[in-house]
C-alpha cells in the first residue's frame, strides 16, 4: 500500500514537471492572446523565453531616422560653413568693428531676412560654401538699393559693364543689377567662374572685389619671385586686403554671437517671398496698393524697377511676400480702371522744360522731383522724362536705353595706370570681365582705409531685431 502510494505521487510529480517545462510561469496569458506563429521546432527549443512584463513595450521595426531641417536660417548657414579659418589682427579688428555697432548690424540682419532663404537655396544647389550668403553684408549691408560713386548697384554691387556681361538687363525702366533674383544668379555664376579659375575661395573672393586680372597678375609677380601665391602673401590694395577679413569677422559673429555679445534676431528657414509675373504695365504705387503693402516696402523688394511705372513687356516679374500674392492677383483681376498714370517724354531740340511741365499740368518743382533732378543738374536734348498720362490717352512707354553713366575720375585714373603698366610690361590688357566689378559702396568706404581700432568695449548685449531700413 505504501509502495503504491509512493509510485502515484512520483508519477504525478513527473507529469507536473513536464507540464511546467512546456509552459513557463507567466506565459499562459500571452499564449492565449498572441496569434500562433509557425516556426522550426528545433529553433523554438533553442530559445529561452524572457519573463513577460506589462511594462515591456511591443518591439516593432524602426524606420531610418530623418533629420529634421533647421527651423532657423542662421543654424542652417552655420552647418555649411566651409572656408578656412583665418585668425589675424584684421579679422579681430573687424569683429570689434561690427560687434560695437549694434544698430548697423541689426539693420543688416533685418534686410537679410527677406533674401537669405532664396540665396542659401541657390548656394546649396551649387555646393558653394555658405559663407557666400554673408557676402552681401560686406558688399551692400544687404541693401538692394545700395549705389556707389562708381555706379555699382544692388546687393552684389555690379558695375554696369560687368552686369551686362553676366546677363543683367539694364534699361531706362529696369536695372537687373538691383533685381535680387537675377543679380544673385549673376553673382554666383561669377563666383563659380572665379573659383574654377583659381581653385581657391580666398582668391576667388579677392577677385570678386579686385578683378580676376589684377589677382592673376599679383599671383604671377609672386611666382616670378619664388614667393607664395596665396591670398595672405599677395600685394593688394587696402580694400581687398580688408575684404576677406571683414567677411570672416561677420561669419565668426554669426557662428557664435554670444561670444561677441550679440543676440541675432531669428530668421525662419522658409521662403519670404514669391515671384509674380506681371503681364500688363502698372504703376508701382498701384501695384503696392493691390498687394496691401506700404509703398516703401514694395520698392525695397522691387528696386530693379527704376521708374514710377513697371513696364511689363509681357513677362516682367515682381517680388511679393507670400501672404500678399493672393490679394495682389485678385485685385489686379478685378480692376477695371487704368493701371498706368505715368509715361515717358523725350526732350526735343529747342524744347524748354517750362513748356514740358505746363503741357502735362506740372510745376517745374514737380517735374524735377519726379525725375530726380536737383542742384546744378540740367535738362538736355534727348533726355527722357517721366510725365503724367493725359486723361484718356494711351501711355507712351517706349523701349529706352539705360541712362549713360561715367566712371569716377579716381576709377578712370586707376584703370589708366593699370593699362600703362600692362603696356610697359608687354602684358595684354585684361578683358573687360577682369576689370574690378565695382568700387566699395558708400557704407563700405572705410574698407579703403586702415582697419579700425578695436572698440574699447564690446561686451554689452546687442539684440539684432527688426528695425527700420
């Protein structure tokens, strides 16, 4: 009896142990809720299941992580800085110069906020260093209306001849050097050409300032003497010597504004404007009204249109903030009144300005003011003037060439001196494209002087916020 009971107890224990080996504690609920999965029995035997836990999340295959684009333009620009580090006294002096002028730096930031997205998109597409997007800060303080005594114009400061060489259309009604879209393309084309020529961004930028012919001759002189021919080793004018340090100084401030006591206003990493094709002639003032914009803001975005009328020619373009495009198009479509109230009048031989003013119902003061005539400037035969359209008449909007300009005496003297030096040395004159692209704009005339002394204190915080242009 005792032996039989012991056998029964042993048999029950073995059966219970076998059951436990097949069904570990805690797995019953999971096996009841999970679908059955066919598997290789040998492989299943090789797996030791982990204890289940209510806090353990279900494991799912993870998709590749996609890096989110930066929200701020400055962050985007910093990530693509690629030019060599420059640690010189000139760089440090220009760092002090910019960080000690909070209002000036703030205006540059404010202006740049309208154009940075478009410019950096083009720079990235061409795989250029993002420092190039800061170049208009050196050229024009990011003012598309900037104009120098050497007749350099726009964000990128092209003189008329180089502008035409790079496809910038210029006439009485329109100046492509001030068209941000067209001028940016031209400037980047030119910089790409210079980089291909010299294989070095420092020399390419020096050429953009001084002219590729001048830089090539400076390199040749150093090579003939067995000297290094890099940017730092070349003999060059003071403006060009300071040009790259100014850019690097601005880059350093953008890279680490807190180090210089500067707080940059954020610039969203998104388009600010859209390009709109205008197929009919329209007054600038009316176009601004249709877009619901202040006239000065419209002119700031569209400085290429020189006169009070946008001469469309069927395919002219304007730039509008994205949130203004729909209103502009709707107002233009629903308008049933004349779009143009100004036209051109060319002075005939013997025609007196007083009679012209009277003919169009203007005072002499109004005629001068509308046409930007002041001081000792005089009216001359063949000169084109902007005058009102006679009621009911078709506006006279002929194709007119750009007003001729003459270079400053200093610029002519420098060019003449360079030409004489070429003749004496037996060198060929540099092609037109090698002539310096432009002289420094008014706000950059300090570049031709010795570098500024470091500011006494640049530790105060500068907030570069939206401010008046």
